[in-house]
């Protein structure tokens, strides 16, 4: 029986490698966290690959992608966001926060230190908790909040916050590690299995089957013009989280910048309206349909050219100049 199982797994591995493209091949970057739900592994290094790229990823002792922080820096810019900020798909050093740091130093900001606090598949609730609990520890001077259109759904799945009946934000406790996290701990002690195409395909399938959380009538009704007729509860939660994050930055004296990626026009209108109300600049990154040269063709994440583009836009806003890359 053991021999039959081994042969079946080997055949399955061969068939998957030959016939089925697997999106994420390599170990998980993250572990369960009782405050944020998940966080990046500390002092971690690995490679991930897909049909379009092979990337190296390294984290420091604090669990941020990139090198160790330099304590004497006095010009600290904090980047919060999802897999776009993390830089999924590009090698170490090509993610936009690292490119941004080089750009700031090149423009005379020798003491600049850009902290990449991004982590994939997370929503805006993680921003707020990070700003409340950790941001001040790093002597933050400026905050970049990168948001993606799917954050609206990620906020529901993360369940870090919900809206009360009167519309105020309510903080929720993090659930204990689920079955997938417990299996991850067991599987990761087996050498090489994280790079098995069959295992990674099963991990993708399990991710699609994961419950979405306590979703509250998420569909927004729209008129024929495409403009929103009614804002859904997930959209209200999204806006409330962003608004509270902006308010918290203002309370602590941190200038804040929003970077928006992959939003539909109605949702982009909502975000820009909120930003105008709080006088916060918004950088809208062109969608893949507008600038396919900035994205991986199949995967959909920003490629190295896309990260250079984002870094140029953010640097221009921080420095008060015209962006070097259009």
C-alpha cells in the first residue's frame, strides 16, 4: 500500500508538471499571528516560481521584506499594503519600496529609510492595526498606504474589523490557526515538498475553498451608467478602515499618501472622494488594460517595470517633483 501511494504521488507530480500550470511554486511566506491574522516569517529566504517568473524573497529579523533596518536613519517612510507592496513576482531589490529608497537617496535624501511592511492577501484592517501598534516604534515620518480593488473582499475574509449598527468600527479578535496552518507546520518539515507542483496545486485548490468570512450582502447595485446606486457593507467597511487609518496618521503627525491599484471606476470614485475630503493625495496606477507593459501577462502582479513606475510616482509626490517615469 505504501509503495502504491508513493507511485501514485510520483505519477501525479509528473502529470501536474506536464499538464497543469501551477501559479505559486514554493514555500509559504507567512505564519499565523494573533494580532494581524498572519505575518511574514522572520529571517526567511526562499524562491517562488510560476510559468512567468522565478523570484527570490528575503525577510529580515523583524519580518519585513528587505535588509535589516538602520537605526540611525531619521527619514523613515513606511509602506503598508498587500502583495503589490510586498513585491510578489520580482526579485529582492526590485520591489517598489526598495526602488523608492534608492530614488530618494539619489535625490539628496541620504537618511531615507523605506520600510516594506507589505504582505500578500491582506486587507486594510492590517494597516490600521499596524499603525496603532507598531508604526511609532520605527520613528515613522511618512506613510504610504497601497490599496488594491480586492481589499474590499479581503477585509471580509480577514475579519479584523466589522461595522456596528451605527457605522462605527469594531475591532475583532483573530481566530486561532485553522487546519491549513496546522498542516503547513507539519508539511514544512519535509524537505522539498514545498516545491512539489502537486502539493502547490493542492494548496491553491484549498485556498479557493477557504471560507470568505462573515460576508454581509456584498453585491453593490449599479445603474446602467456604471455609477454606484448603493454602497455595499463591504465597501462601507473598506472606506471606514481607510478613513480611520488616515485620521490616525494625522493624529500622529505623519503625512500620508494613497496608492490605488486595479480599481473599477465607481470604486475609484469612492476612494478619491474620501481622499479629497481629507486632503490626501492619491496615485492611481494604470490598470493592466491601460498599461500591459507594467504587469505580468498571466499572473497580473506588477513586473519590475511596474515597480519602477510606482516608485517613480511615489518619489515624485514625496519630493514634490514631476515623476521621472511615465
